[in-house]
C-alpha cells in the first residue's frame, strides 16, 4: 500500500510540474533516435547523459528513462518500413513488420507495434514495482564473495546469449571489457595498473566515452559502409485497424511481456533476447506457425511486447544490485552514480522513494510513447527521408562533444575514437558489443569484490566457494560453461537417449 501511494505521489509530482514537458520531448526524441538506422538506444542515452549531468537528479533520470523507452520502441518504425532494425532489439520486428508494410499495411503494422510496446512496457513496469523491493531485501545478504561471482556469471551469460552461434566470441568480448576496467588505480590501495606513467591512464577508462565510441562511432562506420536504404513507399492504412488486430492476441502480448521482463532481469542480455525469446515462444504456441516471417500480426506483437517489457526488467538489477540488465541500462547506472544516487542493496533503506519514482517515470514514458506513436504515425515517417550523409556527421560531432563534456578532457575524446575504431573492427569480426560494455561496468565490481573478499577471509579462497549463495552462483557458472561445450552436449544426448530407450523397454 505504501508503494502504491509513493507511486501515485511520484506521478502527480511529475504531471504538475515542468517535468511533464520533459516526458513528451524526451520520449519523442527517443522515438526519433530509435527509428534512425545507426542510432541506438545506448547511443541516445549516452549522449543525453553528457547533456544532462548538470541537471537535478530526478529530472535527468526522467529524461534518460524516456529516451530509453522511446528509442527501443522507435526502432520498430525503420524495421517495418526499411527492413532495417533501428536498434538491435527490433531485429525480430522486421521479420513480420516489413512483409506487412509491403502488403500495404504499414499503418496497421506500426499500430500493432505500438500496442504491443505499451502492453509490454506496462507488464514490465508492474514487475519493476513488485520485484525490485523484494530483490533489494534479498540482496542485503550479498557480500563481496557473492558480488564477485555475480559479476563473473553476468559476463558469462551475456557472452553466451548475445553470441549464440559462437559463445567464445561473446566471452572474449566480455573479458576484454573486464581487462579495460582494470586500467587505472585499483580500488583499495590506489596502485596504478597498465598506466605506463600516463596520468590520464592512471585515472582509468571512462565508461561513457568508451560506450559512446563502441555504440556511436562504430555504428557510424558500420552504417556508412553499408548500402543506402529506401523506405516502403506504399500509403499507410488505418491505424485503428491495427489496434483491433493486436487486441485479438492479447494473451500473446501478456506472455511476451513476462518473457521480456525475465530476459531484462538477466545481466547484459536485455531487449535483444527479450524480443527473440518472445517471438520464438509465440511461434511455438501459435496455431498459424506458417504465417510467421511472412507478415504475422501475432509475431510482430510478440516481438515488440518482449523488447519493451525488457526495459523496466533491465532496471530491476540496476536499482537493486547495481548490475545492468542491458547496455542502455549500463549508461543509466553510470548516470545515477554521476547524480549522487547509489543503486544497490541499500537503495530501499537510503532512498526508498526513488524506486517508485522510477516506476512512475517508466509508466509516464510508456503512456507518452503510445500516444505519440499513434498520433504521429504518418509525420514520423518523414524522419526516415533524412539521408545518412547529412545525419552521420552530426552524430559524430555529438559523440565528440559528449565524450569531452563529462570531464572536459581531450583524453576522453581519444578514448571515444579508439573504442569506435576498435568496436567497428570487432563488429566486422562478428563479436557482440554488449558483453564488452558489461565487462567494463562489472569489472570494477569484480575487482573490488575479489580484493575485499581476500581481505575479509585473510587470503583464504575457500570462502568464495563454500558460502550458500556463492556456491549457487559458481556452480551455475560452471554448468553454463560445460553445457556450451559440444562434447558435453553430445554426452548428455547419449545418456538421455539411453534412458528413454530403457523406459520404453
């Protein structure tokens, strides 16, 4: 009951102030950023973080959450009209959205995507309000030993799920991120590492310049390397027809919302897997499996419900464990720290009202996304006519200014350029970016937790393995590695086949 009152008070405070205008413009900007190929939710949140760090904490976080929600939804526009996902989270959307647009149902398809996004966002918001306080209370039992294994497990599962074809590449990217996090003075005794006498390197690699480079400049280079895109030119049909179509599959939207929220909870996985897992589940249970990939309303609804539900889902571990559920959530975590907010197990003790303020922010951003998405279906299509030759130089300037603005250091611009070129090379070699960034975020947690654990146990490594929660985490991590090995999977298949044959006899 107290939580509901706090939520209502937070909504009222936003609606009765200038913050209501922030909700509208930040969500609209997020939609535009998401729908332009080459601009991702991570880039949008990172650039806005550099422009809002002098604002009040609540106002800045509200703007960033609205950008986050709007960008994940906005990517559906280019996926439907261009067959190019605006963000990686909208890849599954393109499978059915583009065929619907080519069949003259572009308006209906965008309305289905909007309805699914609102459904998913609301389900994730309820989960955020219910799970976050409970998880924060449970996280109070976490110590240095548990946080060490949580960081390891986060990198492993992120590497696996973002690179299903070759998990080794995902793990390499994740551990490269962990290595980058060790550059600079270590957290307990301030001993410089890998600085080679450079005062800039001794200060460490900033998360935001690295992220702006990896997701901004690398995206620019990738987009400019590809062929120019062209939007579907058929007239948009009725938007309301799409809403009626979506309502027929309301149970699919609810299931996809729950799956997306669960995917958001997993460190480093986020909206991409939320969309694909929801799409796969919908196809598996559908009576019209053959329509999927050819213009299925149910498939489009499932994909968009799943990726938008993952947004509030990804905020749950951010608030309660200080572990991001996705790449944009990692930037949001950094923004919270910049503004003096301490996410983690103590948040319900130190700032209990902040959690429900975030729930209110997600709620209003989702409402704004739905209203703007439906009312501006046709006008927003005009944004896609902006040529990349005009757009990308502007984005490059924003990346440069954003990297410099955080600490006013030229060194951060060089960091952005390095990670942009390095990220582009990794993309060309089919390495995922999310584990790299998650590794940088979790590297600090892993390093400090390892050192604190060794200090507390007087150098005894056994305590990293014999505590109940630590034991669950390291055994899960070990099983996760073993189950990715082809030889282990073949052995398990043989054992399973023998057991089923024995039962049959």
